[in-house]
């Protein structure tokens, strides 16, 4: 483990970068958030003087910075770390992978143990939520609570992989400016049913300026490999093995339907359900206040300060 870079601003929140060698030695960039507290509340201590922490796991194509608004209030109560998962953000993007589910779970497990976050509260969005509940099923001794944001337990199917491949090919890369990024993903993307400005902002955060313009921080071919690893299979068996208190949250216009979300809650031994109105798939990002109003009461009950 290596501390690097000191404190930097991540979407207006102070964060310290910590480099961790994940599964197979892949270098992972973790970000520990800390802002002046809303109230003088120390990080939660949960057993034998150990610090309990929160680990935030982004979804496919995301990055740790997408959790900045959530980290702003979480870090006033808990030690809060967000991870750039392999192939994403500032973490390593090994050409040969692996990019399977086991690699992502193993990475998260290493981060929890090496940063001393156990017993950890895992908060995951989409792919990150799947990583979180698989880790909770595999290592119940490490996980105290879990929040699943807009991720399905059923198989997504081969047809969706073909559509994603076609969608990636349609991107007008490189983008001349960040405004072009926001406009294309928020308005001009042919897969959109209506304008979604927050979606444009989301994708602007995963772009980096190169000599020829703005390009994604990830490789699209690798993102297809990541999605291939979980798209064809259902994940109900792992969900049923999660012993800790779990909140399943969906955006009303997201990808997780109400019926499936409620079935996930039924399958979970200690599941709870919540919805975020006026939110799509990126619910914690495009409606951070509303997301907090459903997540915070659950966390206060499951991980009391």
C-alpha cells in the first residue's frame, strides 16, 4: 500500500489518494474523503475499538469522483473511501485483464482489508453493487451493511451486449470540448428518450483531455469485457447469501424495475426497499439529495454512530 499525492479536490470534496495493489498486483487508486464535518461526530467505532468504514463502488464506466456528493455527508460520520475499480478512473487498466467478477470482488476485498475498513458498509451502484453483494456473500465477516443502487439480479442477456457494442461504436470520439461531451450524452445520444443533463455531466467526469481532444478514461473494448462477465448470468444465489442489513434502492426511471427490486428484497435475509423519484439509473448522481434521504435513515439504523 502506498500513500500518494496528499489531499486533492475531487468534485469540491477533499480526498486523499491511496494506491493499493489489488488482486494479481493490479494498481488501484482509492480515495479517502474528508470534509469539515457538519457536526462534531467522530468516525463510527463498532467493535473492539476497530474503525468501521464505508467503501463506495461505482458502476461500469464510472469513477470514484461520482460519489463526491455522497461522500460529503458520509465522511462527517464514517471513514469514507471510494475506489476507482480496475479499468476505470486512475486505476490500472491491464491489457490482458482479468475483468471477471471474481477479480472485482477480490480487489474490493483487498482494499477493505488493507485500509482497515472492516466491518465495512458497502455502497455500490450498478456493477459496483453486484461486486458489493458478491463480497458480502463471500466474506460476511468483513461486511456490516450493504446498499444496492439500481442493479438487477437477473441476467441482462446477449442482446444487450450487442446493443452496447453498437452504442460504443456510435460515440463521436474524440470530443472537441467538454461541452460537446455534455451535449452528446445529455441530448444527442440516439439511445436517449429525452434530454438528461445530469447524464451529460456524468460522462464529462470520465473524460480526459488528449492531444486530439477529449477521450474516455477507460477503453471501451475493456468495458464490453467487464459487462460480458456479468450480463449472461443471474445473481440471485449470491444475493440470498448476504446476511447483513441491505437496502435496495431504485430510481423510478432507472434500469431496475419495481417488481424485480421487491423480489430482491424478499430474497435477501434482511432486505429493505426504497425508491428515488425523478431519478434515472444514475440516481445518487442526478438526485443526490433525494438519494441521501432514503440512504441516510437506513445507515443510521444499520451502522449507528
